[in-house]
C-alpha cells in the first residue's frame, strides 16, 4: 500500500473492537448478534481461525465483501504482519467502513493484538475501542482451563460478557463472577444468553486504556507452546452417517475442548452445523442452506491423537459419494 493510499484513510481512526474468549464461549454468536443489529452502521469483520479449515466465517450471517479471513494460525503470537495486511485489506474496501470487529481464535492472547495496532502504522488509521471477552458461565473453571491465554483474555478485557447464563444457577453465576474479579478488579460484567446484549453497551464505548499500553515496545507470546493446544482438521467429499458420527463423538478420547463443523449427512437435504464445547455438543439442521459439497471439521484440544480422530471420522462416512 502506497503512502498516498494511507493518507486517503480517515485520520481520526476507524474504531476497532476485539472479540476474544476461550474455546466455545460464544464469540461467533456474539458477532452474529452485532451484525444482525448494527442497523445503518457499516461493519467490517476479520475472523481468525486456529487450523487450516475455515468454519466460523461460514456461520456468519451475510456481510457481503466486508469479511477478511486469517486461517491456519493465531494472530496474537507476535506483532503480526499478516494482521496488519488484513486490516489494510479491510480499510481499502471502496465503501465507507464505520467499524471493524475482529474475532480471535479461542486460544488467543489479546495483548499482542493490541500492540499490533498500537506499535505499527495501524495506530494512525484505527482506534482500539474495546476488548470484549466472552466467558462461558457453564464450563468456566477456576484454573482457567490451565491456559495462559484464557487467563489473559480476562485480564485484558474491557467488557466481560458472561454468556450462557440460562444454563447455570444463580449460585454458579456468583462463583464465576468472584473468580473473574480476582483476575480483573472492577471488571465490567454483562450477563448474556446467546450473546444478546444492547450494542451501545459494547460498541463505540472507548473503554480500552490505550495510554497504559502505548509504552510497550516488545511482546512475544509463547502461550501456544505453554498451553499445548493443537488443531486437527478433516475434510471429505463423502456424506456422513449421522448415527456413526454421534457414536464417534460420544467415544472420542483425549483432552478435547472444542470442535465445530459444516456437515453433509447421508440422505438429508440440508447442511448441518456441528458444535462441541466441553462435554456438550449440538448437531442442528440449517434449512437456509442446501448440503455442502464436502464435510469440514476442526477439533481443538490438548494431546489429541490425529490418527484416532481422522480414522474415526473416516469410519463415519457413508459408502456413496456426493451427487
């Protein structure tokens, strides 16, 4: 991008919100809520996937061309030039962009993402507005899943959305809030179900204390190595036998935190959306879309056996190929 093109951007800076939160907390659901209720606000979206298959962007409601995807990696591991280039692609869209929303992976440390905006040329073009951290009220653990990233997601949050509150008791909510406040004193906590929250509470709120971070010059996150997370991806152009698939999911071993997929089931017309978080999973028909040309699945966890997962999924495939 030329210097002239850079100077053509609004100098006041486009506001940016970063949506973070541990695996399965409800980040994509929150993002869809924002997109459905943005009214006349023109919102561009940057989605980061951990793994080499794009799932999340296919679960978003239509946002036409204002979507940039970053796959096969985590955008938070350094001052990331891939992230800088992706933001440039968003800013270069012909139509005026009012707001940029970034959805990180579930194992992202938000601080290096902040620094990418504050310590590069993006500082003149954008304005970090808020870090929104989604917490699953049902699966949250006091040890933060033994994850450095999960801990930092709360520590750097400007707003914490305590999600899935309909699945837990009042006593459980109180325990989770107490644990959160041990990490983030004075945390702004909003209770949500399915990510439903009034947008004025989370957008254009100017809550990120940029001045506190601006002096930071270097940061290298080693949380992927420390946390030990891996992603196992699977694709196939043969439909899945739903009974075999559900049996496989019930029996899968290993420290699996999250799984998601877009599925074509044998002898069923519409695509199905598979979501697994902790011990809970759903497999729901999406009657707005016909079945896809292939199955796409991603499993994220610790010490996962690639061969076991891929062999098990191959056993779930029906005999005939897609027609």
